[in-house]
């Protein structure tokens, strides 16, 4: 894979997507100066000199609400990366036509023999029939009319592309929109032009570079590189933390981290396992003293069910670590004799968990996992799998009292009455209900989730209550059989993401693996400094040191952990509390100190190491110093 080429293409693509979506937003009266109110006359929605179907009015209203919540610049940035991610995903899948990642096996963004052509336009009837067969509600006569017109290729490609997005929503709702989602309004025009905003993804990236799913992670890192260059060396605002701290972890380090955490966890119980044959970076324990062996034997479980192994990446980025964990877990399932067709779904639903403050990163992490699992299960997209990958969301805009009233879990309101969830004062609230109290606590806890991320603590004691509340809300939303009325579903849909992220932070994991964010205290905004002093006193010198402490709290007793961090914590006096904590209360099982400039992208000297969440003072770990 030519990453230097990707490094050139992705930043240019970001600018092209932003410019195209800015122009498209203006057609709906959405500009940096504000929003122009549309005029609806019959079936026409008029905005300035532009006309649109009146049926788009609700979607436009939601876009205007997002402008009010996020601001114009943030909305455009969000829509640009969302469509960039979708185009990258479709490009990746269309080149897997032999494996039918897209059921119709037809390219949407390119042509196998015509450099500027579109196979989907040549084979439009096949694509239409395939999408209809998968439950996408297309207007086939209208689409065939566009095809026969001969001069409506732009409109036809747009409808086919949106139809494909709706189909992929069924398998990957975290990345592709539902029907009538407002993001499709901002899909720019000019799709069939030879200089279209998305064309560099096809014209400038060789097809061979799209064969590995890691291309998605590299494109993401390079997509945000311009923004990273602008914020590095400055105090970093909350919305810029992802760009300032993202670093794509080299593959050998990812393998080392996974093999010496998940792999070590398995090998402790099954020392005769053949797993090391497929773990080239596994550091086998050295010869241990008898008392160390006795202590390890006392604490090691006699057996492990593969589906019980829980692996968390609390700053998952584009999912590189989780994909490698999938690879190793697959071999563990195979070793225990599971049917190959059952393994992918088991891993995705039982074993892997990820969190990130960056929505676009969480989208791509989910996509990368689905693509990796799809290699092993051709029917994966039809299984309705719900991944345990979540972007952390903030609660500052929520009115918990009104949302609780809308949930009506205690049937305080009579069903069937028309109520306005967002008008008037809540009445008849049972403030003593523990579920309401829990929601209020979560709202306070996640008010600045985009700044603090997985450093936010959710007590393990709340895990069962969160599980029960999530089940209650899910029942209200269940497709085709949900028990909730419109108000209940609206409230449940709003609250469930916050419950899910809290559930992940309340759990404790067998393995926690991370390339945590690096950012020294001089670059922290005041609210971050205050948070770290209040919650991670003595470890607030850099985000990575707070993350080490937090990740240990997220792991089970004797849980295995893996990190890639700056190596300053091993030497500098300001990190002495962290050193003492790790040496005196935990166990370093292995450590590699990389040479200076050990890999491209790292701006500081790096080390990578693994820990056990237990203190075994005489354990002999494995240590390597490069250079």
C-alpha cells in the first residue's frame, strides 16, 4: 500500500468535499451568515433561486436544527467527513465484486474497462432490481424513465447511490443513513463530472491499495492531517482534540499489543495452546521463580469460554487494534472447535468493544470490523448485527426531565393522547424513580464527553441498572413490535446512545488495549486541566498518563493491558507517581522502547508495553530496547 500517495489524496479530498457540501448547503439557504426560511407552495419548496421537492421540508428543518446546535462550520465539517467515509466505504466494497460485498456485484463509482465510466449506469436495471430485492423502496418506473431519457445520468446515478446507502443502512446504520435522513440532502451535485469532488478516490488511488481494509484508517489519519498541523503546538479546543491526538498505530505494534494481552490471557489458562504459532510478536514469559508460578496458578481460571472474553479499546480511532483482536479471537474460537460460520457474529457481539470521542473514527472502526468479519461470513450483512462500537456523545443539549416524561415508563400519562415532548413543563414526574435519578447523573457525567472521552468514570455498581434501562428503551424501539408510542420512541431514540456509552464505561474487561491520546498539560484548555486535577491527581501531566490509570480501572482484576505511549514516563521526574504506581501495584509483563523516530507520524519517542492488573513483584517480564 502506497501510504505516501494516500497522504497526498486525503487532504485534497477533504477540501473538495467541504467545498462541494458548502455549495450544496447554500442551495438550501444554509450559509455562514445564517439560514434562509424556505417557502412551500404545493409540491415545491423554494429557497431563494433554488427549487426542491416539498417532501424535503422535514429533512431541511432537521438540518437547520443542526446548524443551531453545532454552528455552520461544524455542520459542514461533519457532513463532509460523513460523505467522505461513505464514498470510501462504497469504493472499498465495489472492488470486492467477486465476493459480492455489494449484492448486485456492480461498481457504482467506476467502470472495470472505462476509466471515466460508471458500470452502474450501464447495468442500471440490474442494480435497481437488486436493491428492490433487498427491501429498498425505489420507484423503478421513474428510474427507468431517467435511464431511457439519455440525458439524466447525473440524476440516475444520484438515486442509485442513495439507494445503495439505504441498503447498507440495514447492515451498517452507524455509517449509512436511513431513508429520508437529512444527510442525503447535502450529497453534492456534479456526481458524473470528470472533476467531481469525489473522483480522486478513484482516479488517484490505485485499485490495489483498496484491497486491505487498513486503507480506511490511513485515509482517515491523512484526512485530518491538515487540521492536525494547524492545532499542534497550541492550546487545543475540545472539537480539535481528535485531530491533535490521532495517530495510526503501526501494524507490528498492534500485533504485539494484542498478542501480549488477549493472547497472554488465553495462554495463561491454556499453556499448551498452539496459538503462539500464529503470534509472531508474542513475548513468552521468562523462567519464573516457584512462588511466582504458584501465584499465577492460583489466580488463573481453569477454563475460559471464548465468548466470555471481553476486549476494549477506549480510544479506538479507526479500529486497527479491534481488527487485529478479531483476527486473534477467530483463531481462539477455531482452536475450541466452533463452527466457522458462527465465529464472526460471536466475536462482533460478545468480544469486541470500542469508544472514541470522534464520530467519524467510530464510523470507520465499525466499518473496518464489518469488512473484516465479512471476509469470513458472506451472509454477515443480513444478520442484523449490532456492534459495540460507540462515539461518545454529550448531554448538554438534553432536557432530562422532559425526556423522562416522554418515556412514560411508569404509565403516568394516558396513551393515545397527543402530547408535545418539547413544550410546557413536566408534570407528575416521580423524582424518586431510580431510573430517573440515573439519567440525571448520566446527563451531568457526559456533559463534556467530547472533551474527556473515556476518562469519564461510570461506577461498575451501575452496570446492572444501565443494562435494565437499555433493555426497557430497546423494547420501546423494537422494529415492528415496539411497544412505545411516538413520544416514547422519540425519547428512547434520543437517550439510548447515552445509555450504551455508559454501559461500556461501567463494564470491566479481560483486556484493555489502547494507543491513547498524547497531549501535555500546557496544551489543555482550562476545563480539561480542572477535570484531570480533580480525577487524576498526580497523573495529569499528559492525557496518556491519565489514560493508563483509567484503563487499569476498566480492566478486571488480573486483566491484561497493552499501550503505545511516549516513553517519558520511564525517566522524567514529573511521571514518578505513575512509575511508582505501575511498579508497586501492577505488573509490567513486557516492554519495548523504540528508537528515536521509530516510525513516521510519531512526534515524540515511543514505547509500547503490556501490563497485568495485579501485583506480582517477582515476575520476570520481557524487555527490548531498539537502537
